[in-house]
C-alpha cells in the first residue's frame, strides 16, 4: 500500500503483531498444540513480514526520489 493509511496499518501490524505471536506461543505452551493458535501464528507472521517489506519499499522509493 502506498497511501498514508497503508503506512499506518503497516506500523500498527509491526506494533501489535509480535504481541499476538507471543500470546499464541504462551497459549500453545499452556494448552498444548491446537490448530487455531498455529494458524494464527502463521497468518500474523506473514502480515508482519509483508508490512516490513512494504515499509522497506516505501523507504527505498523515498531515497530514490531524493537522489534525483
């Protein structure tokens, strides 16, 4: 996403994503492995990876524009 809302959502995902992963890992350690926490970890981890990628691309594009 190249909008301000998209950037805000990426930052929000970076702030809340690790907390969600941490709580799911605690849930797995307390209750054993089940489908929901594992799927939740996978989805949130993908969201965090894509938000890092989007923010990196945004930063790289701004650097290229400043060099011109």
